[in-house]
């Protein structure tokens, strides 16, 4: 049981330090720095448990594998780097949805994904 607690703690700490949505593979790669024997099946099992306990929430982006981020954050959007595939959080929202809806429609929520290149990939393209 101690082993799974150590693995769970490593995965939780990965999200606390990274501050961006992560794929299961990214979680595995980063959490292995703390627990080298960590396996992908354990990552999936732990992600499921952390979603159920309310620590994480899934992030679904069109055409992309599911990622996870810490739950309970303020409204925000996402930036997907088309070169490296990493996802970043974009804070704040200036999208005035209400004024653009047809008469009689009422918005309940919205999702925005911005696509481009992150600073590391942009500078490499030179």
C-alpha cells in the first residue's frame, strides 16, 4: 500500500508543480522523476481516482487525447502548441458571447482553444 501512496503523491505533486493540463504520458514522464518504477496503468488508475475525489478535471480538446488539470480553477481557456503538443492555460476571458447569440438563445458555457506555437517552439523555428 505504501508504494501506491508514494506513486499517488508523485502524480499529485506533478500537477501542483506543472500548472498546465497534462496527458497521461506527460504525467508518467514527469512523475517518474520521483518514482522511477511508475507505470502507465498506475497513472491511468490514479488519474481516475483524482478526478473522482475532485482534485483533477478532464480537459477535452477537439481532435486531441484527453488531458487533466487541477479542478476548481477560475474560468479559463487553453492554448495548444501545434509543434510540441503541450497545452497551456489562458487566464481571463474577454469573449462577449451574449451579444453574438441569435434572438431567444441563452448561453450556459463556452470553450475556446487557441492553436499556435509556444515560446520554445516559436524560437526554434527562427
